[in-house]
C-alpha cells in the first residue's frame, strides 16, 4: 500500500516538474492558464497524498512542498 502511494507521489512530482519546464517556454495565455491550473491540481494531489500517507511525522506547510518541488526541478534540470 505504501509502495503504491509513494509511486503516485513520484508521478505527481514528475508532472509538477514537467509543468514547471513548460511554463518556462513560450505559451499562449490560454495554454499558460491551463498549465498553471494543472500545476495547482498536481500540488494539491501530492499534498493530500502525503498527508494521508504520512499523517503524523511528515505534515508540512504548503510552501515547503512547493519549495521542495522547485529545488528538485532546478537540481535535476538546472
């Protein structure tokens, strides 16, 4: 069960990284809004999943999750 949740979290993290890369490209306003909405949905999903997977020891503020995703994006692709 935990392996499945960790796999889902990894998938959300990969999607977040992809959306960050896409936002750095030239997009129409409609495309940018769509990607920003999807990015928000992915962040919410990973935060919800993290909260249900690690309810006691790993509850973090939203900013920490976003900062971690940003740091990972820059370290992997920067």
